[in-house]
C-alpha cells in the first residue's frame, strides 16, 4: 500500500511559478512509475507528466518546455516544477503511482492540490 500526499499548490499570477511535491509513504517508491495528472472543473483528468522508475520523462504537449517532473527516491518524493504558468493551467493536480508486480497492477492516487492561475 502506498499513500500519496500532494502539496505546493496555490494562487499565482500568469507567468509565475509553483513547485508541487508528492510525498509517498510505504516502501519501494523507486519501483513505481510516477505521474502528475490534472483536472479542471467540468473536464476529464488528463496526464501532465510522467517519470518512470528509470527516470524517463514524458510530458503533455501543453506543458512541454514549461513544466519539469523529477523524483528523489531517497526522499520518497516526486516534484513538478511549473514555470510560465497560464490561466489554462488552473486545475486540481493529482499525484499517481503505478507498477505491475507478480502479475498484479498496483495504482494509487493522492487527494490532489489546487493550482489557480490568475490572468
């Protein structure tokens, strides 16, 4: 079992920056693929960025060049550095952990942190 707790959200003006953190409890954090998703009101939950256990990164086109995902396995923590924020980045941001082990998929979500970007 993994518990995920996001932090770092808030209100920021367009063009500003925020750094989100996702702290994971439990063991074997390094074995999980981690990801950030976001969900705006009335919209589906969309992938923002992913990072594999080996450190390979992938980004949604809408955030490429502005957001950076990273992880510190020693601290059981994942980060999302968000720069040049836009009003359309406003959403609840969720942390996700995923792995397949012994034929079973293990997938966990955090509770989310609100990011609001004012114009």
